[in-house]
């Protein structure tokens, strides 16, 4: 997307997006997905709890790479039904060449649930 075509966001709109730090607890294959994906269970701390999501990150990450890893996700999107699976958050990543996703993550271990802003 060309940045000249991108609509500007107000500060108030940005503040509504709840990006939080979470730790991946479980990772499972998601064979029903149209594109290769994993099902993730993520701990966002006591305030939010655990959430599930699917992520098309199989190109770069193995299941073992992901368990225990901290990530950044949006936690206030509406839940989305993907086949028989219900996604409850959106894991954030940079999408590179060939749809290679690089997850966004804190540089240091921090408390789950901390808000990005």
C-alpha cells in the first residue's frame, strides 16, 4: 500500500487499538485452514486471560520455536470464526516477500498483558 493513499488516523482512533504482550502457551497444526497455519493459545496475563488465534506463520516458525515466545497481538477485535475454530485476537507481524511473516515481539521478557502504545 502506498503511504500517500493511507488515510490518517487520529490519536483517539489509535488509542482504541489494544495491542498487548502475550506468551504463547500452546501451538497446534491447523490442517483445516486454507493456507498453512497454526492454532495458538496465548497468555495475556490476569486482566485479559488466555486467548486463541490462528496465524499463517508456518513458513518461518516451528511449533517448538513458538512455545514460550512473547508476541504482540491486538486483543479487542471481534472474535472471528475460521471453520470450526474461533479466533479471539490478532497476532501482529511484518509480512515480507513470499508472505513470510516476522512476528512482532518485545526485545526483553516483560509482563504478559502490558499494553503497547
